[in-house]
C-alpha cells in the first residue's frame, strides 16, 4: 500500500543511515521501525495507579465545616472579608 508521511529530518537521516549500513531497502527499514515502535506504543505500561492515603487531621471542637463563612470568621477573625 502506498501512502504519504511527513517524517522529521533527523528520523529520515537515521533511517537512511541504517538502510545504508544494512544494505537494505529504505522501505524495509521504515516498515521494521514502525512495527517495532508500534509494538512498544501498543503495550500498556506496568505502572501502579497513583494513590494517596488520607490522613485524619481532625477538626477543633466548635468549628463547623458546613458554614465556610463562620469557619473563616473563627480562623481569620471577623475582618476576613
């Protein structure tokens, strides 16, 4: 199958160099490189999911998280606004 690709200059030069070293057709080198790259890209990584452990920090007695205005007034004083 014939298609058109835009290849960066550095990648093109590396592919040409490999083709010359191996005395293989450029097309063959590109196809091998794409297959190898797609195998790597298509393989899922074995990374563990990111998790954080919660730490109970507690809430001082007399403070209510349901009313943020009241909480700010207690923490920062009445002039917080």
